[in-house]
């Protein structure tokens, strides 16, 4: 299947939308909620890291779309902080559900913005061969990044950054 990076990322986005919907249908501190949330968190964090290393690294080299890449990378960091906060809240509490709903809203906004605004602009600046090569590179990077996320590596870095900034969230 000869996908380009944009189709490949949208494929993950669809999977993430479905996981969000499934999580919203769970209740309390259930095994389903834990499993689905862990799957979503690890896949979304791995996706973001691999996306930054492939598509956004390429976009940063193009002055016409550099700001788009910076904006999306910044949103990835904000979403990562929300995942950290969710990990520290009792999954059965209303506070967890409220925070998850906020994360879900922000995440959907982020991927809609990528698909509707960022990707079309990037597609104009990157040739088709580069877009295909980035999809292949993404597919190589993502499993490693999902593994890092499942080990908590990125979340630990985010927790450390939060502490250094003086914000105990």
C-alpha cells in the first residue's frame, strides 16, 4: 500500500477517535477503561513523537510552513501534560472523567486542525516522493516510540519538566 505521510497519519487519527469514543462509554475504574486508556495514551504519544521526527522535522526546514510545525509540536506537549495529569487522578472519579473529556476535546481539535489546515499546506510544500518516504519513516519510528511511551519514558520527561517549571500539576 503506497500511502503518503498524510494518509498514514489520518489512519492513526481515525483509530484515536474510535478509542476516545470507546473510553467515553466506559464507567468507573474498570478494566476496559484502563486497557483502552493505556492503549490510547501509548499510541497517541508514540504517534506524536514519530510525527515530530518525520513530518514536522521536514516542515521545520521549510520557512513557509515552519510555524505550522511549531504550533503542532507545542500542542503535542500540552496533550502530553494532560496525559500525565490523568495518570495521577483516580480513574473512577468524576475529576478523571472531566479531565479525560477535556483531553478528548483538545485532542480532536488538534487532529482536526492538522487534517484541515496543517496537512494541506504541508502537502503543497513537500513533493509526493518525500511524502511517501516520510510515511515509510513514520512506520519504522512509531513502534519504537509506542514502546518508549509504554515504558513511560516520555511521561517521565514531562513530569520532570513540570517540576522544573515549579508547577506541581
